[in-house]
């Protein structure tokens, strides 16, 4: 038996009368001490996260409207792991580092009650596309190579646009040749995609190809020794 402070949870809002009776070591009983307390409702803080989860993406955090209540909402607060905050009802965030990110969302009421929730999301690295184009500057087959990379994860798709109205999607980055039929200036571009669905920025290289000279000759009909 002790008089140390303790907590008692109330499951519903309302007005409650708290009663206290004390008993001495001699068995004497006090009068009843009563105090009326008002337990206010607190809003349910919850939100959804946009499907984008890549380092280069801007993530949307959208509030879920709490059930109707008697509370008066006075403010919102978002806390992120990088010590940044936002005070709007919804939030948008582009993360600087990949990995697990914890997002805390709070709703404040005029009565001093707080709705509070924390969710974790995983931000994945995006690939960095590095396109290689080797050409001899004449209309011919051009060697296409790749040195794209990703910090964590794997690259699963390479999509090439050759600038001549043809494209190619591959699942390997081994070098290959692309043949151009006509002379001209062509911009070759590459976009890579990771196993987590993260898409790189576009890597581009421009090459100008010239027409090759036509080698030909004639032979006289006299062909005696």
C-alpha cells in the first residue's frame, strides 16, 4: 500500500467523479474526497503514404480524416528522422538518404489532447545510368556499353533509345552493337530500373555519323598476260 503517483486509463471521453478514501494504521477512515474530472476526446492520427519509395522521388503523406468528435483541432506536426518538421495537415518529403525512415504524425486539440502515430517506410536507392557509345563517325554499327551502378540492390532493366525511332529494352548490360542506316546526328539515351522499381535519371550521348565513301572500280576487258 503506497501513495505513489499512478495512471488510470479512461477508455471513453466524458465527465467522471474520482473518489478517494484513506484509512489510517489505527483503522480510522477518512471522509470521502471527490473531484470531478473531464476526459476529452483525442483525434485519431493516421495517414497514407504514396506508392513512390525511391530516393529520387518526392513522397506524399496524406492524412486520413479522423472520425467525428467533440474536439477542436488546433495544429499538426510531422517529424522526420533527419530532424526536419512540417506543420501542415499533409506532408511532402524528398529524402536525402536511403534506408528505413520513421515518420511521426501528431494532431493537437484545443483541450490539450494529442493524436499520435509513428510509421516506418523504406526508401530505396535509385540506379545511376552511365551510357557508353563508341563510334568511328561513319554510318555503321555503333558499340553500346554500360557502366551503370546502384549503391544497394540490383539493376534489372536497361532501356535504350537510339534516336533513330528505335528502342530496345534489355535485361543485361553486356556490350552490343546498333546499326544506323543513315548519316546524321543521333542522341542515344539510357534509363535503368532497379529490382525495387526505382528508375534512374536519363543518361545521354550524342554522336554524328557521316556517310561512308563508296568504293568501286572497273576492270578492262583485256585480260591477257
